[in-house]
C-alpha cells in the first residue's frame, strides 16, 4: 500500500493508524534490561520512558541523531516502553488486512480510506476522551482495591500503618505498567495509539497515586511515628519497583509463549486506520464518558446529604479526568530539560511537577478539612483529594522512569530523581499540613 510517506516527510498528527508500525523499528538501539553487561540507553532519553504527553500522539518520527529509547528485549523479539518517535520507511508501514474493520464497515477499497486523516479537533477530542474514560475506571479500581485490602475486608493495609491504604493499587498499577507500558505497548499502539496512551497515562496513572502515598506518610509523621513514615516510603518504593519488574518478566514470558505457539499472529488486532472506524470509536468512548459522568452525578446527588461513605468517590469520578488531562499536558516537559541549554534533560520534570503539585494540593485540603467543620465541605475536599489529586499524581509512570534510569549508564540518577520527588513533596507537605496541625493542636 502506498501511503505517500518517506523519511523526509513528517507524519501528521492525525495519522494515528501509522504509529508503531513495525516491531522491527523497535529493535533499533535496544538492549536487554536483564542480563546485559553494558548500557546502551541514551542517558538523556530515560526521562521519556514513562509519558511524553501530546508528543506521544503528534510526533511520529524517530530521531537518528543518537537518541534511543529504553526498552526490554525478550528472547523472541524486542518490546519496549513507550517509543513514540520513529523514522518510517514505506516498507515498514503496515498493510491492511482484507478483513479489517474499515473493509467490513465501508465495504470499499481501503487504500483510499487509509490515506485519510481525522481532523485535528477530532484527534484532540479522541485523546482526551480516552484519557477521561480510562481515568475514571482507574479511580473506581483504586477505590475497590483500597476497600478489598483495607481494614474492612482483608486488613492488610490501614490509615495508621506503613502498609498504607494506597499500597495495593500502586503495586497492581505498577505491575500492569510492566505489561501495557512496556512489553505490550507496541502491540496496543499498533491497534490504537489513543488506547495505548489511555491505558498507561489514563487508567494506570489514575489507578496509582503518589499524593495519597505522601499524605499517609505525613499523617504518620504528624503523630510522631517517624519510623513508620520512613519505612512507608522505603518499603513502598521497594514493592512498587518489584511489582513493575515482575510485570515485565511475566509479560515477556507470555509474549514468548505466544510467539512459540504462533498465537500472537492469530490473535492480533488490525490497526484502526479508517476515518469512519476512528470516528465510531470516538462516539463509543464519548458515550461511555457521558454514562460514567451521569452515573457519578446521580449517585452524588443521592449520597451528598446522606451518611454514605461513597459520596467522595462519585465526586472524585467527576473531577478525576481534569487531573489526568493536566498530567498529560505536563508530561510534554519530560525530556525537555531547563532552558535553551536543556539542563538536566534526564530529569522527567513533567512527572515531577505533577506529583509534587498533587501532594501539595492534597496536603492543603487535608489542612482545610481539619479547620472547617462542615460535612459537605469534607465530601468535596475528600473528592478532590481522591479524584483530582489521585489522578494528577502517578506511581506507575514514576516507577517506569525510575527503572529506566536504573538501567541506564548513570543508575544513581534513579535515586536522585526518586528522593528529590519524595523529599520535596514531604517537605512542602510538612509546611502545608503538619506545621498547622502542630501549631493549632488539632488531633
């Protein structure tokens, strides 16, 4: 199929069907994360291992100027963390299957359809709707995991323990980041780049929360349990890091098994290339978003004046997508560095800003909840904390960046980045939350 593309022509942002076109492009400059005795990761590119926001959808080209992306090799084929920029050759572009969705829906020659692109505003809407829908689903999943492992059911976590209440969601989200943000990212992107970004930035980013983690450690420290607070940070980092690694290894094993049994080619999904099929997908996702928001508003009205403990959940589902959108926007600063000289380019400033900002907002509302004695305000504040702050901050992306840095030529940067995030968030949280509590004598 002739797409009229060559290496000297940029692929426009509407051409979602062409991203991640061939696994062969992923093999370029890859390295084996486990078992390799040398490092081949560009030390500046690791800051883009997690999320690069709009550039994940609008940038289609891979720079050949020596920059590479963090990736994992499995024994059969190379699979990688989000590799958003590639150089394409016509021989690498995907060919359409005769039974592709476009051929079924339109019943006409797909060559003409594949050449068409969505208008920029539909492209914009599609990415935001995917982020919102999957972000809300991430909030709901986080709530269910907190309840399941919390004091009411399993009792593995608690509000006054270094096994903090958000630890299970953070571990589960980090595990699946190893699946959908590392090993199977290329396959999902080939089917739908919006879905790939929605799963990682939207769902997994909202399932995990750094601000909730930081706030629980602040609450331990304000009660004088400093040892538990330190243990909570260190143990939490250890568990989520190994959850991510375990996710990568299990996904690599599954991918290897699928390739050995040749099931991957039989179960593969055709890329969503056509304008019509992309438009239908947007309509379906927009309908889902309307339903989720409608149910949340209805349940909030029902529970707002009652004694239900779920009212903050429904408010969180309403405001959660705003946090996802802001984090998606901030992610464009990852890999950009500071100033024209791009100082500290290896530091993911977008993720850092999102996590620190969310931690500060979380601490501010925790302080206001203690000073304002009003049930309705508590519901709104808790909803903003759980939904907006929970979705603005992320552990799954944070830990993917940590692992990328740890596998680079400068592994010490992983710990500088990690402890910079934790120390700044905790220090500002102490000023915003702990100091007023100590000063006013609040319990």
